[in-house]
């Protein structure tokens, strides 16, 4: 009876230790929840409609299109931004859960009104913080980037 109790205690300890080390290997990513909202209309674009958006507190910077299913790899991700008209948009990103090269933002020139198309390229899958700046306005959010799907050979 004592041997059985001792064996059970050892098994529980090993199981808990294994769970703790697994948790350390796979940290949780505190993803910023998207907001269902409709951004202001832009005279040079079709209405954007309601959808999941990352929005800053004063509602001057918005980001959407696949923000909940971003992929790592060279193909990149199309992201639509809304920012104050006439401001220069800059976007940067860094991985939070491991060391990785920075995210690369491709921001084409010369969008005169509020909307701005972009490409975001994440070099690795993982938990990423994205920072956008337009004028004095800032949007920061955390997102989980998935591995790029491998094509069958």
C-alpha cells in the first residue's frame, strides 16, 4: 500500500514537472482582440463595411484583412490601414516569444486620403507585436503568426 502511494506521488510529480516544462516551451500569446466596427468612409474608396479591425483608442488608425490568420514567410500578408489623411504611415513589428529578425512592412507611396494598402512579412511564426504610427497617432497590437503552409512536393 505504501509502495502504491509512493509510486502515485512520483507519477504525479513527474507529470506536473513535464507540464510545467511544456508550458515554458510554449508560452501563451496575449493576442489583442479585434473589434467589430465600421471605419469612416473614404471618398477615394468603396465603403469598408463592418469587420474585425485592430483600432487605436482614439479611432484614428485601423488595420484589417486577415489579421486573425497572418502567415510567416516570403509571400507576406495584405493589410489595409486607415489613418489620418496626409500622414505618413510607418509600421514595425518584433517577435515577443523568441528571437527573430524584425517584421518587414511594405508601404507603397502616395496614398493621399485615409486608406493605405500594405504588405507585412513575418520571417517566423510566433507571437508578434505590431506598432503603427501615423503623425502623432499610434496603434499597437499583438497577433499570433502561423507557419506558412507547406506545398506538397
